C-alpha cells in the first residue's frame, strides 16, 4: 500500500509519526514572540487579503511565504457578538484559494469551504451577523487539493469574538500585556531555509522538526508577575502537542474551541490535535523573576520560555463561573441519527468507506435541530491513528467518549474533537444556518486525501 513506506516504528502508538521530536534550534538566538496585529471592522468591513511575499524567519534569510494582509500568517480579526460584519476577502495569490472561518457559525455560502473558490485577483464580500459567544476561532484556506500546502506556506489567522459575559468575568484581556495568542506550527525547512511542501509531504500528516509560534523561531515571551491568559491554537498540519509547564505547576484551562468552560479547570497538561484551541491562565504572580519557567511538551522540549518582569500585578480575581454550558438530559437521551466510521491511512483514508466527492452530499440535517452524530475511529492492522474530527459551521457538544462523560476540560463548545484509534465519540450537533458544510479529519493531508464529507443543512 502506498504511504506505508513512510511509516516508522512510532506507528505502534496511536499517534503515528506525529510525535517525532522537535529539534531545538538555538543557533539563531532567542526572539521575542511576534504578536499579530488586531483588526476590527471599519464601517462594518474587515479587509482580508491572501498574498505572497518573503519573510525573515531566519535572520538574514528570505523565506518565501504566504500570509493574510502581510507576508506570513495573518492578523487577529476582533468582532463582537450580535455585530453585523462584512469580511471583504481578496485573493492576491497566483493560485485559487478560499477563506474558511474555522469555528464560525456562518451561512454555508460564506463558510469558505471547497465550493467557494476565489480565483486570483478576485474580491468577494462575506456578510453575516455574529451569533455565538466569546471565543477564539481561526481562519485558513480550504481549496480542494491545496489546503494543506497553502496553510503550510503561512495562511492562518485568528478570530476573537467578545461578548458581554467575556467583559464581566475578570479574565485577563489586555492584548499583548496579559492576553497572548500562541499559534503552534511545525515546519521542515530546506537547507536554503525555504518551505518546500511537496518535498516534505507525508500522506499521513506532514510534520517538521522546527517549531514556530506565531511565526517566530526560538520565541520567548516576557510577562508580568500576574495572571496571564494564553490562547493556544494547534495550527499545524498534523502534529499533536501536549503542553505542560516545566516546573510541573498546574495551570487553569478556561476555554475550549468555541467558548468558556463553566469554571476555570486545573490542568497539569493539555493535548491539542490540529485545529483545536484551548485558553489557559498561568499565574506568574507567585513566581519570582528568577524562576526558569517555560511551556514544554511531553518530551520535555522547551516550546516557549517565559521571562518574568516586575510589573504591577493586576489583582483581579477570575470569576468562578465563566459560562453556563451543559449537555441536557434530552440531548443525552437522543437516539443516534448519523454514524460515521473513520478508517484507513495515507491516501486510503475514508469516512464510511467513501472519499470526498464535491458532487456528493453525504448527509442532510434540518436547520436548528440537534442530532447525535456517532463517530467511530476504526483501528487497522497497524493500530490506527488519532483523527481530529472537525465539522464546519457549528459548535457542538461532546456527549460521550466510549460511553463515558467527557473530562471536565472538554465540557464546553467544540468544533474539533480528537478521536483515538478504537474510540467512539458521540456529539450533539446543531446547525443554526443553512448551507453545505464540510466535516473532515483536520490532519490536513488526510483531509486532502479524501477523509471529508458534506452535510447539507436545509
Ligand atoms: Cu479548519 Cu475544514 O477546517
Ligand atoms: Cu486523520
């Protein structure tokens, strides 16, 4: 079978090759973490242009990259609940692209899936009213056959939604002061320090030995002696990350993909598969500035060292009640309406035995009606691997994982759920808008290889 040749012994664990170690790249010195600019609607309009350029990721070297409103990655689009917005999207690339808003509950014709291609030079307006709570979402391209490569080259940005609640619960929200985005992406650079996707493509998930956070190589982050909010996005094509503090200290998770948890939840570590987000609070107020503190992964590799500065501490106490999320008894008792079986590897991945076909609608669902989707990750001879399962246009609830209630930190709005080989996950899924939406594995090479289907909501 093609694609099997790339496999190595790490296939034995369910995570396939996605946990190959990251190399430390200390030759390049430490760099202060880049912070993307924030853009807000002007007269209701947000301009977003996909473009190409060069970026100095390594000092003195120009790497050819893609970006939104710049040469690499993208800005943070900051919008409010109930606000009516126009995203004025423009394709300045020399190839077709789409603008997909990952996690946004938006009518299907504005979702930016593979049907909504913008040819080079084309501008298109996407109008909608923000109809969901405070959350950290993201956006990236989704053209059939080129999603993985365009993301790899740098097309990814964040969306922050604010609402009344998020202003009242005393979570740190001063951007760049005590509220930081952290977009994690691994890349494999060529000797010339270029991003040559086709040369490093792995059909089971392209990984690289070099970590970039917000596009910064060897980043460090300077923080005050206070509670700091980190908004984590796994924006990698395929790598999973397990985040911890090197001191072994706990931190608090406050949000999942699509909103706040009901209460701050103590965690020693968090695993994010591609597409997933989590917001956490790290309390630096108790640490003195000599503490050698860093975010590390489960192999002990330093991902992000912190420098603690003596700054006036904001004493605000984070509210104990952040949200009122629940899976209702009714939802728990609903019969299963849709069954999905994820299977295969490499170019042979499938959902219910099918590979993606733009002209085939796999499921239908009524607007505003909650249905239970049961997703089974069927193991193969090699054991199988974890698939991050994502549905467009909705925030769903995890009802159960292998028949058990989800852990506390997954009791919140999700749009991407990690499903290990052999696991069965039940989701309560409701679409508030009409249209055709994708569901797929967010290992971008699996998505590209056809581990994707379509649900039509009417
Ligand atoms: Cu993050 Cu179909 O995508
Ligand atoms: Cu997958």
